[in-house]
């Protein structure tokens, strides 16, 4: 975030944050969600099951990642 703030200060074409697209916001939100799920998995320190209704599993990560890609690309046009 410090780098983005510094870029915003020296960028001469206006505000960098003002030029953001809705696809940037979607990509950031999905990235935060994926990192949160990964942090939960690390904190649990248990062997991960392939399918489970009570804890995040690998197919959930993959589906969330693919959904994030689809939303970001869809909103970028």
C-alpha cells in the first residue's frame, strides 16, 4: 500500500485510485478471500480432506479462484 500511495503522489495524470476499474476491485476482493481461506487452513494445522462441508477444501479454493478470474475478466470489458 505504501508503494501505491507513493505512485499516487508522483503520478501526473491525476489520481491512480480514481482510474481504477470495477474489475480491479473484484480481483482484490477475491484475492483477500483466497488469502483468508489459506490463513484459516494454515491456522488449523490439520490434514486437509478432499471434500468436506465443515471446512474449506481444495475444490473450494479452485472454484473461488476460477470465479474470481471470470468476474475480473467479465467486468474488465
